[in-house]
């Protein structure tokens, strides 16, 4: 079983829809949570970073972390065609020999059509 | 502008050849990382370095080597021992444990 599971999709939605992307994890040692957006032939770009349970909002994006359920989500409101990309969740453990190492989900391919 | 520069953008390897991928950062980050990305498999860690002159193997280090002689630079060599090198290689850096990583735009390596 993978430490981080992410539905690869693909996910196709109409412009203006609310998008929900999700990851589950099995190791409670994960303490830091990130969402990255990756356009084709580009490196991942950091969208959201959080280390506590609850919600964090940034513009049209909301990251949600539920440590008790080992579940994280990214919501995109009023989705735009420019949001079409692969979305990767990533997480890391606190300290020790795992220094800074990120464990990634498989990535979800999102297409927003006009 | 601070960031991570990877070069070249595209690279072709012949059988039995070693190739080196360049990664330079001007973010003054201590930690640097190399990942391999294959379709449908997310990112897998090859090597990482927390400080100059020190580096550790990641999950898939076989067939790869690295050096960290300068804080700004972390080159990756794909050796002839790596039998399936075709992939998208990504370099990243961070300021420390628990901090997010920032990525370059990758090098796509193919076999001739």
C-alpha cells in the first residue's frame, strides 16, 4: 500500500465549476501538507502549504486538512480553463532521518473546458 | 529573480554513455533534491542533500550519482548502469525540514 493515495482522474469539468481534489495518507507522522500545480512540460508550482488541521484559503483555492481522518483536500472555486493542469499533493514528516523529504501522490489530471 | 535553473531542457543519451544534468539555485537554500517523474507515477526521490559535501540516497538511487561541492549546485549524473533512464527529471530546493520545496522546470532525458 502506498503511503499517499491520490485519484489520478482524469477529471473534466465545465468552466465555473467547483473542483474537489483529494488525497489520503496512512502514516500519522506526516505533519506538513502541500498542493502543487504542474503544467505540461513544466516543474511543479507550489499552490498551498499548511501544517495544521483545518482550512486555509488563498483566492479561489482552499486547502483542507483532517489529520484525524488522514485526509487532505484542495478546492478550486470558479474554475477557469487556465486551471487545467496536473495537481499533486505532497507531505513530509517532522524531523529525524526524513529531513525535508516529500512523499507525493500520483497527481490528478484536471481539464476545465470553456 | 530567485529560482532554480535546470539545463539542458532536453537531453539524449546513447547506450553506455553517462550524462550529467545541471541544477543551480540562487535561493540560498541549504537542501536540494532530485526527483524522477514517470507518467502515472508521481515523483520519486533519487538523491537529496541537506548541506554542502553531504548527500543521501533516496528511494531509487541505483544507476545515479550526485555531488554537492557548492551550495548553489547539485548536478545529477545518469550512469550507464541505469537501464531505464527515459524520464522527466526535476530538481528542487528548500530552506529546511518541514518547508515546501521549490522546483525547476525539469530536464527530459531520452534514449537514442
